[in-house]
C-alpha cells in the first residue's frame, strides 16, 4: 500500500481549464465583490456566468442592438480577458479559453509558461 503519494506526484504535469491561482486585478476584484455579496467564494459557474454577461454588455455598449450584430460581435471576440481567463470565439463555433499546464513542484502547484 502506498501511504505517501506526494513523493510520487512531484514533477507531475497536468492540464487545467481554469487556474484560479492567477491573481490579476480583474479576477481579484470580482472575487472580493462576490465574497462580500454572497459570503463565500465564487465557483466555476459564477466565473463563467459573469464573463458571459460582461461579453453581452460589452457588445451592447459597442452599439450592437440586435441579435445578429451581437452574435457577430461575439463571433469575432479575440483574447477577451474575463475573470475566468482569456476567451476567444473568432468564428470557431464555440468559445476557446486557454487551458493551463500545471506542474507539481515541491508540494505546490506552478503554472508552466
């Protein structure tokens, strides 16, 4: 029986769709506001929902007032920095957010550049 798995995990690599340890201003502000409002931290759905609404609001503020122009705005979105990370549509038929490669190093997670 293996009792200490941590020594086997060191230097392991894995992929994550969403890496919360990145601490850029927009994400920190969202997390702080969310915690103040709901007395708990946001989950993945909260991050993605917030980003979705903000993309539609951004489209509307850019003068897009009907479904066709909003859809066109979203279809051409490229590297939009949301609270969940960078989001790109660019006529791919769906959202493409950047996956992160994570390495376990000395019992901590480190994003591989």
